[in-house]
C-alpha cells in the first residue's frame, strides 16, 4: 500500500509540474506502473474526481492566483492553462469560481480553489474551498477569554467545552439561542468568545480588538455543526491551501466567525475562519 501511495504522489507531482503543458498519459503510466486506463480508473476511485476534472480545477485555481497576483492578460492566462480562446477560458473560469476572470482581480472577490491532492492513508486536498482576501479596519468586540493548553490545531475540543458550558452569565446567553454573529478568537494560547461591542453583551465582558490588516477568509457550507465543520476547514487551510497559495500567516492569530440562528433556522448557520496573511516573498 505504501508503494502504491508513493507512486500516486509521484504521479501528482508530475501533473503539478506540467499543468501548463500537455499531460503525457504514457509518462503517468510509467510512474505508477499500470496502464493509462487503469490509472484513470484508480485515480477516480481514490480521489472521487476524474483526472480531467482534477487537472481542470487545478489549472483554473492557478489561473485565478495569476490573475489575482499579477498583471497577466486574460488571453495570456487562457493560453498558459490550455484554452484556445479567451471566451472558452472565461466560460470555464466562471463555472468554477462563480465570477469572471476580470472580477477575480479584486482581492475582495471570493474564489473557489482546489489545493493539490496528496495520497496518504487519508486523502487530502482536491476539496472545494471558498475563500477571499479581505482588508479590514479594526473590529471592536467584547468577550471573555480563557487560557488553553496545546497548539492551535488541537484547540477545538477545548473550544467545544467552553461554548457548551455555562461559562459565567456570558455563556448562558449563548445557550438561550440568541442569534447573531459571534466570534471565537485564538491568539497565542488564549481563546476568546466575543461579540461586536455595539450589541448587547453582559457587563462582565472585556474589550478585544481584531487588528486591521489582510485576512484570508474561508467559509463553510450552510447547516453544519461548528464542531465538525471548523476542524475540517482548518486542516484544509493549513495542510492544503496555505502551502499552495503564495501567502504566509503573519501571526499566531485565528478568528472564527459564527453566523448563528435560532433552532427553526439552523439550516442557515455557517462559519468562517480568518487567517492574517501577507504575500510570501
């Protein structure tokens, strides 16, 4: 099994290195030591997408990065990623990202990107991610902090306890299903539960300010449970998106945004993770 996974990852490395070129199926076949048809079937079985779909998604992901981060002309991006015309490229681009190539140049537009796949005992990558780059002024909140044990990636079990417990009068209000936008903020080992200072919050809360700056904002689908959705989203961000994005995290700070609704509107609830970033050099 280990050898098969190694061969698959070598094949993915070849694909990634040749996304701007023709993908040679015979070369892929030699890498994985099976026939081209067998590789196509095996790749689809292991990843859940066809090879052609994976390549198209990756090319359009890289094309979006190019348009966002450089002055490349749309027709040049089309040719670079294998499209015969700007119209064909624009149609495929809009189908994946939901916006036109011209709109993708704006940092505030959300992109639908697919990080590179990698094969392990668990398969990582090749999953749709919705993200945008956001510039924000300071956001003033009020909330309560709690010191956590461990690193950011291991915090979610402790978060769940904090959100579920009746943590002073503050948490009792959450348990009474007050809808609205709530923030969970991890910063250097301390976790805050907070709300905008302009809203009604208990008197025993403390001020907290989300710093101004550039954030990569990732959103979940609607209707899920935060304890399931946020850990999965964070894993995708740090294991798949960040190494491929051209951005680096600027400080040990992660912001969770909870769009909460009452019981009869739970299908509308969704969540975001904000990561402070800057372009890598």
